[in-house]
C-alpha cells in the first residue's frame, strides 16, 4: 500500500532513500491524484481537486512491500495560478525529471478525450533520452460511450507515442494492468 512520504520543491528536500522511483506526469487535471488514490487503495492518499494546478510540489509516496516509490509531479498546461507560480511548478518538475538519479520510469497520463500535444511528445522524448521506462495511461475512459471510447483509444495508439492503457478511477478499470506495468518498469531497471 502506498504511504505518503513528504513533498519537496528542491532536490535538498527530496527523500533520502534507495527506493527506485516512478514519476506520475501529465497535464493539470489529467487525473494524477485519482490514479494515485486508486493505486494506493485509499481515497484520501492524494488530494483530488476540480481546480487544475493544485499539485505545486513534488509529492513522494513509498510502497515498501514492493520496494518502490512514486513521485507525483505538478501538472503542466493550464492551471489556476499566476504565471510565476506556474513557472515555479514547471521548474520543480523539470529539475526532478532531469536530475533525480533514483528515477526509473514515468507514468504519462492523458485524458482520453484529449489529443497528445507537444508536451506529451517532450515527456516521451525525455524518457527515451534518459533511458527511462514509460507507461502511457489514457484516463477518464468511463466518461465515453463504448464506441467513442474504442475510437479514441485507437486514435491515441496511432498518435505515434506508443500504446495507451485505459484507466478509470471511478470504476478502477485498468488498475491491475498499470500496477503490472509499473512493477515491470522497476524489475527491468
């Protein structure tokens, strides 16, 4: 079970442990906190907000039984915050992604109703350049009817970023596949 282990804005504040880390990345309001709560088996592990941009620091969670840690990064894109605050969130996330030696993989979230943009391509390129594992997760699949959902997932798979796992925090669909993919990322590192 995931346990909250603290938050940080700068590297000196990061946890000092030897656990391999997986970072959860995605646009503001893509469902990062909902995914963490579903993975952690608790509805109150990470704060869920309808207001984009609430995650403002890197939040760390530990899963000691599996021997891994998860970092929840501030979202990119639209956030209800000042330009200076958005730049500060982006700098904290970028610093973590580029410098954290314990980072072994990324879980990239994208609302299934959106189309991947340059930000998602940058994340995929970063994962490749740092030789990090990458799991792509299409969130909020419960918001679409069956036909539209199949069409959107097919479009995402053809967008050139690789295959996407469907996920719904409401129904917990996809949870086991994501846990398995994360476990494989850690064991491959």
